[in-house]
């Protein structure tokens, strides 16, 4: 099994690992030791890339490549202690080099769409690369999901991977040199913490997120229709036919968008043309880290909590998945077999003065934090 080899490699390579200690008492299975290891993972854009394996002392394992900062797997136990990845991903770099729907990747400079790829800051007009009909999506033709990040593994008390990237002035049409770091940390509570930081030398929009696709059953042979979702959001931002926010903030009460109490995703999806692909306006937006979403799968018993400092979250029910990609488990990733919960500022904010600003000014620091925490129970 490929997972067994990843786990074995992780144990053998783990910094500070006790994996080779034969003197320990035989009846005591060795407690997994927290750590991070690295393995060569082929080439992308003509350069070598690596796969990093983060492991906590409970044996939860996350793998991340520095190509696109992609989370390729998040191995978690179910209620029967059976281990599977709760995120869609692949065992080799090759599928990620094809045109894919951002599986597990870091998204930037701007998560989601900017209408017509145009915006202005002060009296300056900017035109971005358009890659989604007439619109700009997820940072453009070569967004942060397709670049090689400089990786620095950190072993402190917890395993962390610090990824850095300099997005140059003019890249995809954006102004300013933007220095970005994304630090992934695997906590002892089975949280994948993502800390996003950026600075710039010219005012520019910035809206960073992660595009992991979750299926808590651990396999994409099941749709996510039986997953129960709860979102701490009283409102959402409706979109036009091109999926551009209209500027309206609409209450969810009495609509199929109401997830304030846990609801199965499949129960009302037929009333939402195309499926869910909407930004929710999260409650209690004061920039502090709070729990905003709870996703639960009754069959595996697994749950996912999403914590964030961000004001919005894109709930995307995998409406464009089409079976072209084969998951770790050997199953095609078909329509609605995985979902995304992308923490973010609101789509098209640079053109919507009524939305919270996404403009980062020189001398200011961009910082946001999101945690994907998995567990078993309700
Ligand atoms: C986001 C968008 C969707 C789609 C996916 C990628 O979630 O909101 O419309 O573009 O990314 O396929």
C-alpha cells in the first residue's frame, strides 16, 4: 500500500525520530514522534520539487509539496481507527502538473474572482490576466497554485513547513512586489494550521486561501450529500451568471443557503442551480480566530472544524468535478464527491467598495490564519 510506504518513510526520516530504537520494550508499540521529513518528488516547471511529511505524536499525518504549496493528503482515523485521507489528492506530482481544479493548493494573489480582471486603486487602473471566461480566477493563468515555493521545515515543538514566494511586480497584472509566506503547522489536536503573511512595495489586492477538497469518508466513491454542514453565517453574497458577486449581502434565513443549524448538503442542493459555490458572510468578524464551520460525516464518524480570522468562506460543492482525476484510493473524483471551504475575503472586493477592503498597502502586514481540524465524534 502506498500509504504504508509513506508512513514508513515518514517514520524513518522523521527528524528526531525514535523509529530505529530496537531497545524499547517490545510489548509497548512505539509512540509516534512528532516530526517532519522530506523526500524528492520529481520535477515541476523544470525544477526539482519535494514532498514534506508532517506527523504529530498521535500519528496523524499531512503531506505537502512545495509545488503550489499543495496539501496532497491529510490522513486521519475514522470511528473504527481506520486511516484515510480526508482530502482529495494524488500520490505523484504528475496529475498536479495537468490543468486541475486547484486540488489542495495555496491560492493567490486573489482567491476567487475579480470581475472582468479589472480594478482600480486610487486613479490607477489595472488589468489582470483573465482565465475564467472574461474574469480573473484564483490569481490568474499562473497563480500561487502553480509556482514553486521555497520550503523551510521547522521542528520546534510542533512540525511546521514555512513556504515563501516572491510574486513580482506585474505578475498576472498585479501591482507591486509581494513577499508571501504560508506556514503550515500540524498541531497535537489534529489541526492543520495555516498562517498567511505578506508585505508589498505597492498597494495591491491580496486574498490568500487554501483549496483543499474534503470528503470525510476518505474516498470519493461517495458524494458529499450526506455530510452535515454547519456554517456560522447569517448571510451570503449572491452572484451573477458569471459567478461575480453582485454587491448584495443577503440573509440566509428561509433559503437553501441556511446552514446555521447542521443540514445535510444534499437536502436542498437541487434548489441551488449549479450547486453551492457561494461566499458566506461569517458572523463575529473582528479579526480574531473563531470556529466558523463544522462538517460531519455520519458514516465514518469523522468531523472537520474550520477556524479562521477571515470574514468569509467559499462553500463550493464540487460542481465542476468531472471524473477526470483519480484519487489516492483509485476512485475517480466525480461531480459532488468533494467540497471546499475556502476561508477568504469576499470575491470581487476590489470592485465592491461596500465589502471589507482587500488592498494591502506598503508598510502594512497582511496576516490571516485558518485551521482545518479533524476529529471523530459529532
Ligand atoms: C472555487 C470557485 C469555483 C471553481 C473552483 C475551482 O471554489 O468558487 O467556482 O472555480 O474554485 O474549480
